[in-house]
């Protein structure tokens, strides 16, 4: 399992690798969906074309959009595009890089679907069975059928069990013909896509490599910065919550002391730890009051100054202590001109 | 099993990931449920529509409710909505954000069920086989109106005596299936386009408010978890002290009733201290009986007042 763990960590190490993983999964899902999908040609003259082309084109479009929807970088890109300029300039080449890399990854699942559909042949057979050249492959003058009748008969080619035009054109001949064209189209499509991918990959270093490296770096930077910001906010929320709850219990304990008629004797030092762990709540009634108070009267989102930890710079709200160390400000700026 | 543990840890790392994980699992469960379910159309004129539409719409409602109650965030949101204001103001934007994220995730499994149903086609064939126009299909155009309804209702049942090897049945079935699949793909397309637009356009409106709402909704969740952890730790310590006190009281009681007990050795350590002065069967039985009949009060004030 060590190898699996390494692969998992590698994929998670940056967003691009993670997206490559998702992209691979979607390609597999696309292949699986195609094999699970029960293709059902209607075998009626006008419906065939709509159904066949629909199955060829609509699912790839859906998969393409899904590739964008599942990609977390979409919101990052939109945010970077729409943010006010503030003190940091915006670099359109970074945005273009992000968009291109997302679009390239989103293209893979649709390409897999279209290739599988064409190589399988059912869609093209269904869509174009009424356009089979009967004159060359069959017996066009047979039985003097009208155009409409011929079309109706030809529309049933994909449905072998109800096909009744064997004298017009043999079913196997038509299916083989259409399948051959479909597979030829499929292989040409695969060849075209791989050639395009190859060209894009190999020609890029010949042009604007420096600009490309810069855009890639800054797009990774934006991604990492956003993740770190989210992590720091989560850590801050955790510390804030801990201190808030601690102060809530302390506040309860102080209230109790104030309402008791006789204050308890000062607890000796050796029971300090026990008292601390008990948070000042030592009987059932007090605990019930604490729980009720937690629901009915949550403490304000405002920490008291003595509780603010001084080790990190997140001072939250409240007064700053008198001697804060001068915070080190690390400036990071990226320049938009190469 | 280590890779399951790693995947599990990744998903537990924050509550949004947990919710996404549950949502994905429910979607897979929904597909699995559909494939395991043995669809059995009644093939009777009025029952078909009820059965077909029932199977298409009732399980999604159940899945929706299931997603809502499996999601811890819905309880957190309800609590935040209903709590009295107290010292902390309520932020409606946070509650709205939580509500919309819960609803979006809860919709996934029902939508998956509906789309799988439509792409499969059996439900629609069952529900609408009686509603097709018999004139379009050769085998049914010649039957009498009363008979044709019965025949059409039997279309979903391939093995019925009347319908076996009936080409018109296959034609009707194929026709309805084609419509069902077209509807399924169209609904999927519309939903994906809507999701895509929502993803792209959201940062264009109120991004700052959204970031704030997301942060505070996360905070509320973390705060609730930490409060529960604190209460749990407190109750552990409380219980420990309470039981110690109980044992101590028992030991004193036993000492009072026996005159010839050896003097307790001061500074008894290790296992003798763990025995806490209860050293024979009779004493243990008495202790257990006391624990059941007369539980000690929930009061450890003696800890702070000793």
C-alpha cells in the first residue's frame, strides 16, 4: 500500500496533479457510462437522426461542462478575474493560462465518449441509416416503393428484428457499410486529437516559453496562497472557538461565585489542576445552567484581551497589548511585464 | 485497508469534505439501489401510471430526506436559526449560506435516481404505454378502442402471452424509451448548465459576503464540536471524581463497622491504593448494591473546597 500512498500524496501535492487525477477518473467514468448506457434506436424516419446525433453530441457537452464544474480552480479563476485591483496588479496571461489548462483537462472525457461512440458504430448507424446509397448497395427499383416508404424501411435497419426490407437492401450490407464509415471517422478523430495534443505540447516551448513558465508559476502561487489562507482561517477559527468557550465557562463560574451567599474558601494550590479541569462546574444544577445558557444566550464573538494568545499575529478583536513586536511584512509582488 | 483510511482521513479533514463524501456515497447508493430493484410493471390500465410515476418520484423524496438527516450541518443550521439572540447577533447571510449548501448537496442523490430512471426507460414505458396514439403503430391501429387500452397496458410485459413476439409492442416500447432517454439527457444537460453558470457567476456577485458567510458557518461548526469535546472531557473528569468519592465513602463506612481492621498503612501505593480498601467479597457485593440502590449525588464541590 506504500506505492498507493505515494501516488495519492503526489496527486494531492498540487492542484494540477489533483485535477489530472479527476480528469482520468472522468475519462474512465465516461467509458463506463457509454458501456452501461442502453442504446435504443427508435427506428422511425425522423427520430433516428435526432436520437443518433443527440447521443453523439449531448453527453460530450455535458461531460465538458462537468469537467469545469468539478474543477475547483473555476471559482479561483472567476475570483481572480473579478476581484478589485487593490494593491496587487492583475495579469491577464495568468488568467489565460488557468483557463486553457482547465479547458484542456475538461476536453478529455468528451473526446473519450465521441471516440468510443464512433468506434462502436451504433450512433452513426442509427442516425444515417436512411441515407444509405440504395442504388449502389441494393436494389433501388424493387417493388416501386415511394420515397417515404423507402425511408421508413431504411429507418428500421438498426432494428434487425423488425426489418422488412431484405429485398431492397440486405441488412448486413447496410450495417457493415455504415459501421465501416463510422469506424473510419472514429480513427480519424482519434488521430486528429492526438496530433493536436502532440503539436500543442511540442510547439509550445518554441514560442513564449519564458512567459509560459511565469504564468504557470503565478497560477500555482495563487492556488497555494488561497489554500494557505483557508487553512489559516480554519486554524484561527479553532483557536477563537477554544478561547471563546473557555471564557464562557469562566464567566459562568464567576457568575456563580457572585450569586452564592458565602464565597467558598480559597482552593489550595494542590487542587488547582482538578479545579481547572472541572472548569468551575462541580454539580448537576450548575452544569444544567451552563448547557441552558449555551443555547439560550451564546457568548458574543468578542474575546477578552488577557486571553488572546500572543504567540501568533492573529490578534482578533480586542485591545492590543502595549508591547507588540513589530510585525514582519513580507512583500510579494509579481510583475506583469516579462 | 490503509488506503481506505487515508481516503477517510482526507474526507474528514474538514466538514465540507465530509459532506461531499456523504453526498457522493449517497449518489452511488442511489445507482446501486436502482440496479438492484426488481422493477415489475403491473400491466393493468390504471395501475401502470401510478406504479411508474411512483417509482420515479417516491424514492427520490426518501433519498432527499435521508441526505438531510445524515448531514450534521442541517442540525447545526437549525440550531443557529432557532437559538435566542442572547449576546450574539444572528447573521442571516450565514444561515442562508448553510441552508443553500445543505440543499444543494441533498439534491444530488434524488437527481441521480431520476436521471438513471429516465435513461433506463422502464418507468416511463410502464407509466405511459396506455397513453400512446395507437394509430401510429400497425398492430394496435386495427383493434377496438376498449381492447386497445388493454393491449397497450400490456406493452411493458414482454413475457405476457398476448405480447410475446409482437413487433408492435417492440415498436411502442422503443418509441417510449427514446423519449425517456431524450428527456433524461435534456434534464441532465439543463442541470449541468445551471451548475456551470452558478460556479462561474458566483464570484461576480457579493464575493466578500460569501467569504464571510463561509468562514462563520465553518466557525459555528467548529465551535459546536469543540464545545462538545470540552463537555465530554469535563464529564469524564466529573465522573472520575464522583466515583472516587463514592469509593472513599464506602471505605469509611466499612471502617466504622469493623473493629478489628488493621490500621490503614499510610502511603499505600500501587495495587493496594487501587483496591481502595475494598478487599473481600462481602465488601464488593455491598459496594455494587450501593451503587445500584443509592447512586451518589452529582456534586463534586468537595474538590474545590477541600
